[in-house]
C-alpha cells in the first residue's frame, strides 16, 4: 500500500475491507521529499477509544481540566 501526503487521516483497510487503523504519517528523508516506504497508523482500537473524548472535550483526556 502506498500512502501519499493527502492520505493522512484516512482509513487503513485490510484485504477484507475492514478498517484496521487511521493513517497518520509517511517517513521521508529530510530535504528529499521522497517517501522511504515507511508509513505509520493509529490502530483502530485506539482511535475508537480516543475519538469520543476528542469530540466532547477537545482532548483525549476527560479529566484534563
């Protein structure tokens, strides 16, 4: 799978079409702008747990303030 700069925040899916993560970043060598093929994603279990707090509180922690 290739993740371009515009795919950050998009779904990472498996071969069955299940969402397994949220694409976050692509590693590029400094100054080259060329992807090294190393990509990062947040696991879907983490996203499902954190997103409701982000929506309600604007932070991943309910007791932050």
